[in-house]
C-alpha cells in the first residue's frame, strides 16, 4: 500500500466516520487542536484502522503522534510490517 493510498483512506474515514471538515485535513494538522479528535473519536479510529489496515494500534506507540502526517507515518510503518 502506498503512502498516497494510506492518506486517502485516512482522509475518507476522518470525513465520513469522524465527521471532520475536509478543509482542515492537512498533513500538518494537529489531531486534537485542528481536527478536534477527542478520546472517544480515537476509540472509533482504533476500530477503523484495525478494519481497514489489519493491525491494532497500541496506545504506547502513539505517544508523540500529534499531527496527521505523523499518524500516517505510523500507519505506513505498521502496515509495512504485515
């Protein structure tokens, strides 16, 4: 799976499932401050990522992930392990 495909999947589920406005979805967008993702949204994101990418997010691995680009980096690194 390419980085572009990962970014497109993430963008789509943020818009459709988490109801983030498309205009604010940018690589340097802060997950919490810019996209408004809270802890309840994160629970949904964990389920969506597992379903779409086939791996579980480990909370300890997400420490320090604050931007959309970093989140996509994380998914890319985990999806590449499969």
